[in-house]
């Protein structure tokens, strides 16, 4: 079954949700991971994409996402600020550029960025573009079309990030202050104005494998080609602080099945990677070909130079 579905994908055909579910249930896990790696090599070669982020506005978020340390509904003692120091944000991006990161995003907490905050951040984007060769991304919530156009035309942003977070059938169990439909509308609006989209989700919040596959197919329907795969890192003070971690096999199987569903996408290591550091090399050989590197939003992430060494040792060329 694995060989037949691998050949189907390599021949340019898409697998069905039922076939994806069959893959996830196979007892031949090593064969599944090897097949996913072959698909990745065929469609994406050995090029590895690195990106980084700056937390431009931290905490005090009105939304009630159960996993998030930045929600004002939780008590997590994170650092809160309305606006990052602009010089600090610029220097952080330039330091990452010097270490070979070619893509950088400014990220703001909250339902959507205000026009006033956007006015302050656009000059930061411009300075990064002026002083580096970095491609620019933004993650600023459920913004409107006018704001999207400003990011594209004034700030030279190429990608917009908006995670769908989880499956449609599980979404309402994790948040109530906004809907999946609003996120989908934001994604489609970004595509409408000519921005590429980065969108993925968080694994390990209580969803089933079937629901992860459901999410993967929604992302395929939306035409998303950059997919962050976050792994829940339970944070004390949040509603999900006591959720047990995913097992290694479950993480690797999820990645491999995602590769079958998204043969030519960037499947991107993102938040929570520290939890799988001890088997990261296995994940790299199960379909991953991109990563968020450096620090995350409210936690220390990974060392950029160590990441570069690890990914090169795994046989990748850093783009």
C-alpha cells in the first residue's frame, strides 16, 4: 500500500483522505518515513528553507486560544509590551541575515494589528529590506484588505502567516473568540492581493490523527505551500498546561503523512521543536524541509548556527 501510494504521488496524482488515513495506520512505519523522504527529494530536492521571527507586540491578547501564553485569559508571566524597540527589531533581523537566514517575519499579538501599530512597523520592514537581502513576512492576525495591501506595497512583504491551528472539527474546542472561517477569509484575502501564505497548526492539543489529516486537506484545498508544524509545548498557566506530550511515532507519522498530502510544500519545523530535538534527524528523514530558527515568540528557540550544522549533516543545502 505504501509503495502504491508513493508511486501515485510521484506520478503527480493526489491521494485521498481515506488513503492518508490508511497510511497513518500502517504498521510499517520505517517504510512510511522512507517513502515520505523520497517524495520530498523528488519534488523539493535537498534545499532547506530557514526563516526567523521577531515578537513585535507581546501579550495582552484578547483572544482565548487555550494553548497561548500571550492570551490575557491566562496567567503566564510573560514579558508584555505594545511595541518592540525598532532598533532592536532591525538588529535582530540583520544578525539573523548574517547567519544565513533569508526570510524574516514581524509578529504581533492580538486579534489584528491596529493601523497605528502598522504605521510604526512598516518603517522597520523597509529598513530590513534596505539593509539585507531578506525576504519579508508578516503575522498580524485577522487584518483587512487595506492593511494587506499596505504590507505588500509599502513594506515589501511577500508572505503572510495565519495558522489555521487545527482541524475544522476541533477548532471550536480550542478557542471561542474567533472562528476558523475568519482565518480562512484572511488567508484568501492575502492570496487575493498577491501575497504568498504560510499556514499550519499545532499538534498535540488533544486532536486525533484523523483530525490532523483533516487539517492537512484543508491546507491543500487552500493552496498553502509553507506549512509550520508546531508541537504543543504546554505552558504553565494556560488551559492546556497538563496535556501529555505526543509520542515519537505519532509525530513522525504525522510529518510523513503530511508529506504525502503536500508533496511539494515546505513542511516547516516550528514551535515546540525543543521537545523532539533528540529525534530531530528522524523527522528530517520523514519529510521536513524547512524550519523556523532562532528565538520564538515568548520562549528561547534554537541556535541558528547549530541548526545549520544539523540540517547540512542531514544532507540538506541551506537556501
